[in-house]
C-alpha cells in the first residue's frame, strides 16, 4: 500500500516527552517485514540529522540536514508531558539520477543529553519524470528510531500485572467512494488524520490490545506535516473519518518487547463495514516508568476496510502512547 505516514500534533508532543535511555548499540536482532517498515538508521549529533533510507530494491540513500536541507522549523505545540526536552522538525530533499527523495523528521531530545532522543517521520521517493502530484507512483515509508526503542537493547518486560497506555496516532486516511455517494462514485480522496490511541498490556498473559478512535473522534488534520506532497491531494473528504473505530485485537508480546498481529476490526455507526484487513505492530520502551512498566509503546497501524455500497478506505499511521505515571494522569486518563 503506497501511502505516506505522518505524525499528529499530539504525537509530536508525546514524542518530545522524556526521551531517555540509550547506551551503545549492540548487534541488531532480526525484525519482521512489518517491523522493518518503521525502522531506519538515524543519526542525531550536534544538531545534525541523518536519515538512511532503504528502498524496496535493497538500495540505500542517505540524507542529512547539512547537505540536503529544504527547511527546518520549531512548530509550536502543547507543552510536552515531561520537562527538560526540546524538539525540532526537518524536511530534507535530494535529487539523484534515479529520482527525487523527500524525508521529513521530527526529533525530541533531552536538553542535557541530546544523545537521548526519539525520532519519527516519513520518506517518499519519486522516480525520474514523476511529479509529486502523482503520489501513488512514489515509493514511500515511515520510520521511528531512538535509543529508547532500540531492538538490540530490548526492555525487561514485566511477567505479572497490567498497564494502560494513552497517546495518539497520526497518518493518512484514504476513502474510495462507492455507489452510495452519487456523483462522487469512483473518486478517491486523501487527508491526514489524528486520533487518540489507548492500549492495555496484560504482562501476565503476555498480550497487548487497544483501540483507535474509541475515546474522542478520529479527526481531519489536513496539511499539518505533508505540505510538500499533500498539497496536490484532495484534502477535504466528504466521507469524514469521524466515528470510525479501529479495534486492535489481543496480540502476543515477544521476549524483545515487540509485537505484530493482523487482528483488526473497523466499525462505524452509520456505514456497514463488510470486511477489515490489516496489521498493527509495535515496540515497548526499554525505559521503565515509576511503576516499573515500560513507559512507552510506539508502532504503526495499517488498516483497510470495505463497505456494503462498494466504498472502501484505509487508515495508515504511526502511534506513540505513554503510561499515566509518565503523563501525570490518573490511571486510565488520556492526554
């Protein structure tokens, strides 16, 4: 599915919060295909950002904020959940004989120790002669990286107890109009979306499950982060993402604190969803909260659905969620 994933405003605030952990990187463990979709070789040193993009054909391309900077900015967002952090965003662009490569990154770091950071973003490769207007002809990907979620330095997962996590997910919502939409039938529309995600981890059972859109609505956030590309998309869908709920079924945790599952369900009070397919995957933080639980869960969700009138849609996004102890909220609270 060739869709670009972005970050919502709330996710940026959470991503900035309390970036910690780290240490020397050890031998990489083997990741599943889905987990590799949100990994990247990131560097962040002395304020310089580097992103190594690995394409589907196995080739790699490296961009950095000294040579390939298009623009950088410090977008104002609600204060982070923890003090002592800062953040910035970068858009990198590189022209090459095999096409143009865009990379967007947002990074939050500990002011006193910038080596403790969390980075997330997207990349898009347009072959020669392909305009950014034709986003579906681009090869795209996402990444989340940082010492806190280094798969070679996995967390010590609890073996008893439970924990709740609250945060946000941001990404791209696509809708293909069916017969129930009159003159819109046959058209497709895209927009950016943001929503609250809630997760429940049962460490005794070794499972995690959750929901996107069960608390609050999935909302349109058009033009927030994909402006160099989303400018060419129709950002005003008639079929709003509001009222959809994405239920993420119980998923086994492995010993490295990672998980992946295809148990996804989509519901809507006014539209008949006939089928839902997809995958969600993630990684628990190797930094504990005050209760001894991993303080953060990050990952991606890629969910598609069909409806009775021939319409179809999809939500592709990155999520980050923290425990109430880190957010300073009562148990079960949301940011």
